[in-house]
C-alpha cells in the first residue's frame, strides 16, 4: 500500500501526498500542502483580501553564477501593506513573510498574526512569493517552459529563494529611503524554515525571525523517519483507543474487500466515490491524506486553511468513528471520519479520489522533494496507525531519477544551513530566532523544541498544531494560544528595542 505524502508548512505544512511529477507518471513522496485540495474547497480568509497591494520586482534568475543565462530576469510578485507603517523617517520596522511553496496570496490570507501585530509596531507588511510558485515564474512567466525539465527547474532551490528575498528587501528599503528600518522575517512550515535560514545566512538584512512549525531538523541522520507518523498516531490514540484500533485495522479490511468479487463496488458505495475505476491503493491514499492533514490542522477553532474544518477535527473524526449508531461497520465508521475532512460543509455528494487539481500552485514542490528537501517521514512502527513500513531512500532516488533524470542530494540542506550539533553551533553564532512548535503537529518531530540561547528561543505548545500561532485570532482562542502570541510579541519587541538602541 502507498503511504500518502504532504508544508507546512504550515508548518505548514508544512507540509502530504504523493504528487504527480510534471514530466512522468512516477510519484514522488513530498509532504507539504498538496494538490489534493479541491478548488471548490480552497481556503480563503476574506479578512485580509483588501489589506495588500500587489507589486512585482525584476528578479535575477541565478544569483550564484555569472554565465550569460544567469543574467536572465523574471517578475517576482510581492504583496505590500503600508496601512500601519510608521514611515522611513521614524525607522519603523518592516515585517516580511518568506513565501512558501505556493501562491503567496494563500499564505497572506492565512497569516493573520502579522496583520494583527503590525499596528503594535507601526510595521510595513511585505509578503514575498517564492520563485517558481504562484505568479513568480521565470522564463517569461511560461510555466510550460519553466517546468519543462531539470535544466530550467534547476533554478528552483531554497538558496536561490533566500537570495531573492535579500535582493528584493534591500532594493525595497532603498526605494523607500528606509535603509535603517529593521526587518523581521516571519514564516510557517517550509516558509518557517526559510525564515530561520534567512536570519542565519543574511543577518545584515533581517534582524530576527519567527519560524513557526519549521522542521529544520527533519533530515536524514537528524530525525527518526518514524517520528512524523508516530505523532499522528498519538494524536488519534489520545482521543480514543477504539478510534485508533478501528483506523489501524481498516487497511487490511479494505485490501481484503478489494480482492473479493464485487469488492471494489462495495468500497465505492461505502465511501461514496464518484468514479468506478479505482484501486484499493487509491482509496487508502485518499483516507491517509485526510488523517495526515487533519492531524496537522488540529486547531482549537474552526479553520479553512487546507479544507473547511471544525474545531478540534481529530476529536470530531474519532467521535464519528466511535458513534454507536453506526454499529460495527468499519467502512461506515471510517467514512464518517473522512467526511469530517473532505465534506465538513456538507456540499459534496460523491468524492473524486484521484482529483489532481492544484488551486494553490503547489505542484513544483515535487522538484524540491527530489533535490534538496529530502524529508524522511514515511517510517511506521508496528504500533503506528498506518501499516508498518520502512523509510526507503532508494525508492525516492529511483522515482526522482525516473521523473527528472537527477539524483537527490539528501545531505545538502544540513551542509548549507547546519543541523548537526545545532545547540552548540547556533549558540556560538546564531541569534534572534523564535522557533514555535505545537506538539500535535507531526512536523514538530523535526523542530527545535528547546531554547538554545537567550535569543534563540523555543516556544512549545502541547496542544498546538501546524503554525497555529500565525493564524488570525478569534474570541474562541484558548488561553495558551493567546499566551504564545503575547510571548512572541514581547520577544520581537525586545529585538527591536535592542536594534534601536544600537542604532542610536
């Protein structure tokens, strides 16, 4: 059976299905927000729609070489909000969101913390889109050309993205005559990883970073490949032992039913699938996606980030499974659970489990998952909610070679940004980073969970999910979440006070 893969990041994502390669039928494991999100269920936070102006910056294609093709340019999109800005004359701060692997508007519409914090600091807000995503497409904006092969996709990397951010910010500050305005980076999931790395690699550009649900340690030899799915298992098991047992036992029942004559029709009717042509593998992946994403977005209030979901959706899934009126029908119990994720609005009459639409422009994460972002997450121990399995790097490498004709570089990220002995190393040369992690988020297993120094601070929330701290606040937010945000604001305030003292 196929283990579904998802950023993020939130985290977040973070951040979880097997995404189709644009150049082949090979499927590449990559776990950050994916194309399984259907357009009619795409998230949208209307709170922020009117809060930004869209602009474009002429960006260099290749920051690290001086070959003729390196000097090509493309239009990089960024969103800006100056409603609360105190102005360059006051050296008012600039808050920058380091864009994730998707359309920047999606992240801007789901990062309410920045909008709500800006008035406290009279900050300018800037959301920068990651190259090759959304509207920031090199090669004349032609996706067909940009995504065509490894030669063009080779310009898609985290290092190029960070150089983009630095170049854009420096130019923007110059144009605003705001060279002395301090910059704070914000990011969640893969964007949180970029925010932390941005502070480490470009300390002359950004004075501090809030890296929410950023699994910077989720790489080979640093983090157990069993950790991700172990946290998902614990999330469901902590709600109900019966819920855990039903899900764990369902995989064999699905496979056994599929082998029987007429079994696929039984499964199709049980899960209200639109198409007759599917396999047990397809169904299992569809169910796994719901479980993984729900664990990631197990927020304490209703959300609409990946799908419209109720508060505490893991609890609601388990309530559906434990519903005594369903009886002992495993498929009916499981359908009730996945219905929480795929049909919380109640609008769907059937489900297309092979839907590969991509409303948020996330598909090029496949390339990054085949080059530098090798995140081992597919291991399952015997007590996992998913069938026991091993992390198989060789399988990833084979699929990537088939899809793109290239081999992954699993150790490049830790070579470029560090990771080994992170406490000792960052204590020696790093500063001004907040690492937030919620322990119900499966990505927290690859996060920094202990403070490293007085200015590299880990904030850990036992009940937190994927970058929950960056969401818009609500009246229903629990006290622990309010306390997290207050603490983050207080730390940022200290950073800025120190900056202004040094400037004086």
